[in-house]
C-alpha cells in the first residue's frame, strides 16, 4: 500500500521501491480493494524482499531513505545502515490482517491502515496539493 500511495502522491519526482522482510507473498486482496478506492492500482504489483533487491542488482547505497512499516522491517533496514549511508524511519501502523469477523470489518481495518500511511506520506513528502 505504501508504495502505491507514495507514487500517487509524488509521481515521478522521487524513485519509490517497496521491499519487505519476505518477498514470496501475494498482495493482499483487502489492500488491493481499499487502495483501488483511492485510484491506486495494486493488482499488478509484486512483492519483493530486501534480499530480492540485492540479488537483482539494486545497490542499497543508491537509496536515501527506507521507511519501515513493521518492527521486523525496521530491524532489517537498520542492519543495512552499518554498510550503507541511508536514513531509516519507522512508521508505526496497525497490522490489519486477522482483524474483523466480516468482510466489511476487515475492509474497515485496512482502510484505517491505508489512511494512516497516506497521512504519514502527506506529512513526510508534502506536495503543492497537500
């Protein structure tokens, strides 16, 4: 969600690439649904891990900032600061998975997380529209 929302907010003014601790996961259908509500299309997005990025030839030292959305991602990102000069920010968000008994309750939880991320993006990367 964060990559799609940030790309929508800043366009091509900065390079945005999401990665996580694990890269072999499918994009969550609830995340796809709630982002689509804002015009952000995630259905073609593929997950990737930090390890995937390095295997594919991405130099982490070419990045300026890693935004971690989970404690595990923050720990992993901080490992890289020993080798690369980059900034790491932790944006604490709720984990929406596993909450809610009904589809609508789960969607509401995902909307809450989506909106948390969008608000952090607006504060961290202000645009003329913000």
